[in-house]
C-alpha cells in the first residue's frame, strides 16, 4: 500500500512541510542543530517517490558519511517500500567513484583504477621527495600533500598552482605536484581529492557526459551543506546550476532544465575547514543558484532547553554569524552535570560509574549513551576503564588502541621476551623493523627447527647448526637472538615491565626507525608507543601501591580490608639498601608482599584488556558509543558525555592562539553539545597524560561561556591553589621537553617522581590526586611513603615508582 501525502507530511511543522512539498527552483534549508533538517531530506525523498511519482533512480542524495547514507536509505525504504533501493544515496566520494568508473574512458584511463588512501599518498610522496632529492628537513611529505590537497579542493591543477605556493617555492611545489600527478597516473590511481576534482573536470571537458547525468538525476539533495568544499560545490553546480558551460552544437543535444535541488545545512556546524570546506557555499547559495529560496527552521525537536541554552551561549561568542532563534518545547529538563576528575582515568571511571547508575535506574540504555572526545588518542583511557569494568562499548572510527600495529608489535616483543617459544610473536617481530632477516632466512631456521622438532625460538639459539644461511642473514639472526637473550636475562634479574618495554623498543631499533621516518603516520605511531610505555609505567606504579589501614598502619587488601601477610624484606630487621630508617617509621613498621611488577604479570593484564572478545560486537543498540566530536555530526543520543573540557585539549592546543581555529573549535563544541537529547555531562581532568607527560590544563574556556545556573558541579577541584599555579607553569616545560622527541630508553626518569619526602609533605599523585605524607620508610630505591589521599584512603607508595611530585 502506498503511503498518502498526508501520511508523509504527518508530524512536520509548517516550514518543514513546506520544504518537503516544495516543487521547482533550488531550496536552501538553514537551521540550527536538531531542527529536523535531515528528517526533512528523508521525508522529501519519500514524498518525491510516494506522492510525486519521481522514479527512485533519478534521485541523488548526498550525505556526509556512509553510515548516514545507509540510515537515510533505510528510512526511505521503510516509508515507501523496497523500490526506493535504487536511489543513489551516498557521500560525494562514493557518488564520484561510480561516475568515474563508468565514464573514465573519456580520459582514456582504465576503469580499474585504484584509490589511494592517505597512507598510500604519503608513501608515494616520500618516493617523489627521495627521487627529487629534496632536503627532508625543508620538505615534509605531509606538508606537500596538504598543499596539493588544498589545490585539488579548489580545483587548481599543477600548471596553475605556482601562485599558491609558499614564497620562494614557486618552482618546487608545482613541480612536486606535477610529479605526484604523473605518478598517480602511472599507477592508475586516484587519491581521495581526485575523485571529486576529476569528476568536475570530466563534466566540464565533456558537457555531453554532464548532460547525461543532468538528465538522469532530476532530484538532487545534499545534507550537511556547510561542510562542502569548492570542488564539491562545483560538482553540484555542474549538475544543478542554471548556467552550465555550453554544449557543443554538433552534439545535437538540447540542454535540459536544471534538476530540483535542495541543500540543508547550518553554518554553526561547519567543522571541516581544515579540509577545505567553506561556509561561503551556504552563505552564497541564493546568489549562486538563481531563483533560490531559503527556508528557516527554528524549532529544535532534539534537546531540552537547558542543552540548547548551553549550546547557544557557546556559539554566540563567535563573531559575524547570522543570528538564529532556536527554541525547544521539551522543557528545561535536567541540569548539565559538570565533573572535575584528578586524572583522565578518574574521568573515565566517573563516566563508567555514572552510566552504570543511569542504566541500573532505568533512566537510559547503553545504546542511547555516547562519550565524545576531541582526539582519538583520548579513547585509550576510556577503553581501559570500560574493559576493566565490563562496560559494553564500541569505538567509532579510529582503530582501537591495542589493535594498532605498533602497539601489537610492542606486545609481540614483550611476549617473545617472556616466552621464547611463542612462535607467532617471534615471527611477527623478527624482521620488524626491517633488519635484513628475510623470508628465506626465516624459512631455513624453520626447517632446522622442524627437523630437530624444536621451537623456532630454540632454533635461534643454535644458529651455528642451521645450514645454508647467508653470512649476512646469520649475523643479523645472531644479533636478534642476542638482543632477546639479553632482555630475558634482564627479566630474570627482576627488571620491571616498563623498563623492559622501554629498553626493547630502543634496542630493537623500533623507535629510531619511526623517528627517522618522515611519514606523519609514524609520528602518531611514536605517540602511541609513548602512550603504551605510559601504560606499563602505570601498571608498575599500581603494583607498588599498598592500601594501609588507617588505625593499625598495616597493609590491607584493598577490597576486603583484611590484613595482608607481611613482607620480611621491608621489616625493620632487613639490611643494606632495604634498611629502614628508624626515626621515620612513625610506628608503622610492617611491610607488604613483594609487588608483582613483572613482565608476565603485565602481559596477563594486557591480554585481558586487548582481547577483542571482551568487546561485544554487532548489537550496537546495546553498547555505549565512543567517538570523536568530528564523527558525531548529525547523530543524537539521550545521554552525552563531553570529555576533556580543558584549554589545550578542547579547544585544541593548536587553536589557542589562532582566532579562526578557535571559532571552528567553538562550532565543534556546539555540534557536541547539541548531540544530547536529555542529559549532558561535561568533564575534565586536572592532570592528564599528553605526549607521555603529565599536563595540567586549565578549564576549557567554553565552560565559562555557559550560564552558571545551567550547570550542576558534581565535583569541582578547588581553583588556583598554589599547586595548580605551579602545575600550570610546569605544563609548558613538559611540552618543551617532548618537543625534542619522545622519551624512551631505560634509566631515563619518565614523569614526576620524588626522591625523598618527610611526614607532613603535600604530594600530587597522577592517579590519586592530592595527598599528605603520613609516614616514610626504607631508603634508596626501596624508599616508601604512606600517603593519605583523603576519601581514597591511605596508600603505601614506592617513591621510585609512584607518579607523584612533592609540592
Ligand atoms: P543536525 O543539525 O544535528 O544534523 P537536524 O537538523 O538534521 O540536526 P534531525 O536529526 O533531522 O535534525 O532531527 C532531530 C531530531 O528531531 C530527530 O530525532 C527527529 O526525528 C526529530 N524531529 C525533527 N522534526 C520533528 C517534528 N516535526 N516532530 C517531531 N520530531 C521531530
Ligand atoms: Mg542532520
């Protein structure tokens, strides 16, 4: 049964309905977040098919992501039935790939072209830089590629690009661009930007091809129009403009009237300027498309008034924006909850607890809950805590931390140290980084192992008996075997997991290889490894923490509160390094069991966290969604946690002294806030590990933009105490230090540690926050202190390991 016209506009307000029913000239729907823009597009498509009898094959709908496309298609099919499936609902890129596959013959190129992703493009650029012998210090592949990408987004070809090049580079840049194009061609490849640019070029160069698509697509709809770049705009213009370039007379084709066009967008949600998007497209729409009309939507159906007011006050700080009146009749709703955690783990823990509380109370479901962050790297703390507490979640976009290649490689090194017979791990890293142990050499070792019925690892210890090895391979295999044996010896001598990890990353050349590379990817790999070392350090530090009974001063089990067995090594009778200093005992003489900071213990922990099976899959309805603010565009959730509300995190550090970028960050905040339907949380951490160093970031300036009465602070750390000021001044120096490279290698102190404290000292611990030393014991590497962390209890910490500083 066909839906009736009345059914298809049911529940729409007047301007929404007008947009759905509109016939004729181009329409721009501009409206704030949650006002039903996407809903209008979806309903309009259904209306076109169901009421106006438009053939689904003549509809082209453009969404920002493939996921949004799939959703829109499903909705339309639900409304008007399966025949709607043949519509083109896709991103600009997918639509262009389809067009190019069909038409690329006009350019005399193969329709079997490959599409280079950014990693491929980078590899190609590295080759070009090498071949052209460009000084790697002056010419970074990433910079060159960004520049080329900007050219392509503006439809500028190499021969016309000289005046866009940086001063003094008018030859080099266009030359590299031309080479890059030539080699893409030779490889029968297009990069992402090409897909759009080449389609536009195709339409311009072959107007009869364009005419074919103008005849085919009689209805064009574009969502998120504020994020289109000039190339995408040109494409829309070719397909829908009323003044396309002329058709050659001899073609005999009579140009057809432009199709109907509807674009929807919100200039306050433009968040892709860094990829060349420009809101000029939305501002100039009426000018660019003759006879266009604009429809405004003002009622927000998504959020409570509280959420909307917060969003409006943040975005209103941006200059030169068209004022919008966005209102909601959903009522004030709940206040926004603010929470200041001591660390990013505290932040994650609060969120996990809060989600569980809300779900237990039946207030929300996991599937209706989302956690947003500014950068992918922030997901790690959430993943760690969520896995530990068994919270079902999924990360959208971005590879899960423990699935990243470099992290897996590092884990394989550790496993290979811990267990020489772990063949999978040994084989994974034996030639990673490349050290000249090729497949053939590995095969010979394997053959020997097979014949002797020993493990690959054991065969490595009997290399002299392996036949047919080339001299070079033999030397390399020996070096590898020695390195692994050395680390096993370190482990046997009691080296802690973090020490072993830092050491093997260094000794294996893994870190140096990444450092030497010009690939941007490798820089982020280095960051991830720094982060992984931090994970190990944290593990070791935790292993050295013992809970202390406040009354008896004796170690207790953190969970049961039962007294623990004593460790004879730290009792006052011990000698040498471990002798306690009687005067500092303060009557708290007993020790605790030897902490297990060993590599096997660490690997066990990592295995649990890294196990993909621990993450529920499939049923996305039942899991909490984690994603960056950029991917959150267009989505909505009952409960939203916006995290890392710190200057330097969000807004991003890069934007702090750049007004244009700050405006974009503000729009990102607007996007984030307006994803929430009923409940919004804003969280931040006092201390956060960034670039492998503790950073103390002040509260995000966006919080000050919101009226205070919208917020309910669940926990606020007292402002600007002396330590915070000190901390703030430390931040820059911590960053300066990382500037020169990441910190690896054994023996280098990583993070704050104290050498000595006395009773009464105030300390700041990265996990437990502020505390007071109530007792000290031991000396040298065995020095310990009992620290009272208030509500978190008293902990016995090893001064050598605890990430803590004296205030
Ligand atoms: P964004 O700017 O975030 O992309 P949007 O303008 O596209 O938002 P939609 O996602 O289409 O807004 O709609 C927001 C929410 O409001 C959706 O849940 C949608 O179903 C609902 N909604 C939109 N219009 C109406 C209406 N007339 N009546 C009831 N609910 C509506
Ligand atoms: Mg939308």
